[in-house]
């Protein structure tokens, strides 16, 4: 008789049940990818550097040994790291330290009662003099002086207590990717808050945490980093042989490959009558900043594209704003122009006051003012960035 093989613990099939009484965390959980791995001992959250999506990594063996109450609190611990922006915000001193790792866990664990043994907790053991319910920044400033070896400040070689989870993934994504993730996080938290409000409860989320979470999603996004990421993800590789580059598979036998990455981006500027001169000047001010990053093609339009006014804005150039049209608005016009040509990305600067256009053959993004971004004329899953 062949013994049955025990299957590894699959957290995904338990999550909905574990968070049944946690409407806010349940809504957050549905929007975070979960991936089993034995590369970390417990769990951890990170931003995928390729997709700018949030991911939760978990060790099946670790979760298999926990009770349901402990699993629930470990899940909430990870989601608190996400919604408190520990994963995406710049660290207080600009680098990852054990002191910051400890401080973030103390801030989160203050609100959890069923964590596994050994988790860091204010008011307990080495942290007996620290009160519960404070921010990570407060704990960072008030950690015991002798917490780390040789009076260190929590650097990578300073010893100190171990945190519940793995924080190494927090620094794995470039800043521009984190900006995209922060933008997505706003949407995740907003939708989670709406779902929790419909049920009449945020579950176990304390009022002070709720206030901090809602305040966090109101923070501004650095649109220049978003544009930099947009341009980066619009790039295509032009490859050619190069005898100066060593071929990794066949060294010194075949020539290597040289990659030149060039993004061909179109920026369509809405010059219709509903876009006043002040907004048009604001658009050009932002383009002067964008020109520090890349070269792009400017496509003025209203109901049609003003083809005689199209030009390439060279990198580093400065230009004054100008109006070349003043009719209605039709987003199909610039979309068709770009679709018929070899562009990799399309950005439209507009007040969004027209009907939804046809699909774009390349990735498309919209830029407008905060007022119009809050009430667009049409619904779209494409990115809308508000410029101040």
C-alpha cells in the first residue's frame, strides 16, 4: 500500500475564512498577490520590481504550525505593513536598518493580540518601558540604547532582536516603481475602506489606525517618478551584435549583443476651448520638467490633430506655452494619430471633458488637474495622474 503524500499548507484556500470578520483586511487581501516560498522563514510583503504590484510571500511550513488566530494576526501584520506604507515610503534615514525593522513591528504589533510567541511587543521584555499604540517613527526614536550590540544604531551587523517577518523586500524596487505602487495602494485602501463602510465595521482596526490609514492615501504622488516609470516601461530593445561585448553563452566564439533602449513617446496636448490658458500654461510647465528626463513628440489637438503643429521636444529644451487650436474635444483624434504610427507610449494632457476614446495600441496615460482627476467625464482603467 502506498502512503498518501501530505500536501503543503496552502494559505490561499484559508484566507477568506480567516478574514471573515475583518472586512477591511479582507478587501486589502483580495488585491495582494500571495506566493508560497521556502526562501524566507515566515512571511513578508514587497513590491514586485517588474510589475509594481504588491506581493505577500509566505512559508507554508511556518503557517501550517500556527493556530487560526495566529494565522489571522500574521496576515493582518503583513497588511498593516502595506497600508502604513512601510513597504513603499522612503525610510527615515534613507537606508534599511534593524532599528527601523524593529520599530515598524512594534507599531503594528501594538494592535494585535494573537501573534506567535516571541514577537516584538511594546511593554514586554526589552521594550517594557515603551507604551503601546505609537507610530514606527516614535518607536525608532525611543528604542532602548542597549538594544543592539556595541551601542550600534541598528545597522546590518548590530545584532538585536529578530522581527516576526522578512523585510528585505522593501528595498528591492526602484523609486519610480514604488511611486506606481503607492498610487495603486491609494486605490486598494480606498476600495477596502468603501467595502468596510458598507458593512458598518472596519473589524479590529482601531480608530487611530483608521485615521492614519486614511491620511496616508491622501499623500501626493511624485508625478515625475510616475512619468519616468511610464517611459521606462514604454521602452523597446534595439539589439545589435558587438565584438566588444562578451557573449555569455558562447564566450569568445560569438559576438555579444548590445542593447540600446529608446522610448518613443507621444504627448498629446488638449487645446480645446474647455482648457483655459492657465491650465495650458500649467501643462507646458510640467512638460519643461519632463524634458529633463526624455525626448518626446508633442501632438496638439482639439477635435482633430493639428498635424502642421506637431514637433519633437528635444531632451533638455525649454519652451513657452502656446495655443494652436480652440475647438471642441475628441480623444479619438490623437489616439488614431498615435495608433497609426510607431509609438511606444501615449500621454494625454487634458481636462478629461469628452467621451471615452477608442483603445490605444500602446500604453496610454492621462494627466490633468486634481479637480478634473476627481470627476473624470468617463471611466477608465488607464492611469490618471493629477498634477498640482
